[in-house]
C-alpha cells in the first residue's frame, strides 16, 4: 500500500487533462515499467503530443492484461477546496483529480508490475495505458492497430474503471454526432420567405424526443439504471443577429445503445428522421449528420468463465453493469474475456470537484491484483 500511494502521488501531480500532453506521465511510467523488467512499447498519437503504452512481462500466452487510461477531465470552473493536482488525504480518503477516474487503479497496477518484475516465476502480465479516453475513447481506438498484434491472448482483461470493486460485465456503446442544419439567409422582416435553419434544428430535436419515447418502449435491459437505448441533445446553436434569418444551425448530440443492439441501427434511425424533417421544409439535403466519436458497448455473459474468475479475485464481489462507457468494448471486440473492475464510486466522485477515493477501496484493489499473481 505504501508503494501504491507513492506512485499515486506522482501520477496525480501530472495534470493530464485530455486537452493537454500526457508525455511527462508516460515518460515516468515507461521508466518504472522498464526498470521492473517489462518489455515496453510506446504508441504515439497521430499529433505526437500524447502517447500510450503496452508493457508485458513473462513468457508464453495467457496471463492477465490490466487496462487504464492516463487522462483526466478538466478542473476549470469547478469549486475545489484542495489543489487538484496534489494528492492529499484525511483519515479515510484520498483526494486529487483522477484519484478515482482512474489513477488509483493505475497506481495499483504499477505497484503490482514492480512485484511481478521481482518474481522470477511470476505469471505473464501485461498493461495497456491509453490517452484521450475522457473525450470518447479516442486514444484506444487510435492505438488498436499497433496494440492488436502485441496483446496476444490473455486469459482475462481487467479494465480498472471505478466500480466500487464490483465485477461489471456490461455498459452501453456510445456515439457523438454533429448535426448541421442548412437554411436560407434573409432579412427578418421577410422571414416567412426564407427557410430558417433553427426551425429545421427545432424540428430535428422534436423528432429526437419522439424517437426517445419509442426507444423507451422497445428493447430493455433491466441491468442498467436506464434500461433502454437513449438519445441526448447536448447543445444547439445558430443565428448571427436577431434581424437575420439563420442559414446555419449546429446540434451536438449523442446516442447510447444497449450493447446487444448495433449502434449502426440507431444511427440509421436518426439519419432517417433527419431526412424526413428536412424534406418537410423542402430542403432534402438540409440536415447532415456526422459522427465525431464512437465506442462499442460491453456485453460479457454472466456465465463466462472470466466472470467467476474475477469474482474470486475480488473476494466474491457482486456482478453489475455500469452507466458510463469504458474502453472494455475494444478488448471484447478482439474476442478477449473482459470485465470492468476498479476502486472508487463514479457517481460519488467521478468528474467532480474534490474528487476522492476511500483508502479501503484502494487497499481492496491491491489485494485483488495481488491474487492475479498467485499461481493457478
């Protein structure tokens, strides 16, 4: 636990907000893993300002793969009472940006890596550390072409997002969309003679409200807090001045789909609705839908051997599903046995000011990971 806290202190001090470079943290982690005897592969982002890592120790197939992202959400505009980039603690809790999401797990994994490096006969162990998870799992998608031939066939992948140390076997997939509405500019005194782009946008939003109502009555999964697929409008903007009919409007939206339902099906329904709304205004090509980011859902069977194994590693933990997205679907898409399990409570602490983590949960994570190195 002492070593985990030392590593966590270093990790929190790197302000790896997704908008900024993470290279200083990656340099630190790469050095730690290399000194522990891991073979480390650095995978740079297309822009060159960020990087991820794949590290492995031990011979042969199998072993366990631990996955974590190194980026954190911003602190700007939040009312922190502590320095967000300095690890602090009281009697029972730790505080700092990312301590729950998800540098606490990463610190535990790195402490385990040092233990593995000190054991001559330790089982195979690998780590995947990504960037830009917080902006839609962008980094792991960019890393996958290089990562896939490296990762092999581990017996289990643990994505260490905060689950209060329960074994999460499912979450929804997500896509973020940019919807552009085109109208006709003109003087507002003659507004009825022109097609107002904001009217198209409003019609599209109404269509999404109707679609959501339909989705709520279709396929349901009671394992989720919201048991059906969802559409969400996050932002709408348009217009330049009150006396000018807007010729352009933009909507930012997302859809989250149950993992057993292909995201392409929901995307097609959204595009169909866009065409119908645009046609109603006499503008067949008036609404364009573009995907910005997307990640797959996770649907590990509760009967899968990895679930029983993970529960044993965590001392009999419960099985659950989580509302937030993770990188787990990318590993499951490689047909790798995958679960999500890590310390912290996302609803309590994730993305919030004075983000915290119970010391007891970090200790429980360390105990779980120590079992990963046990034979058998």
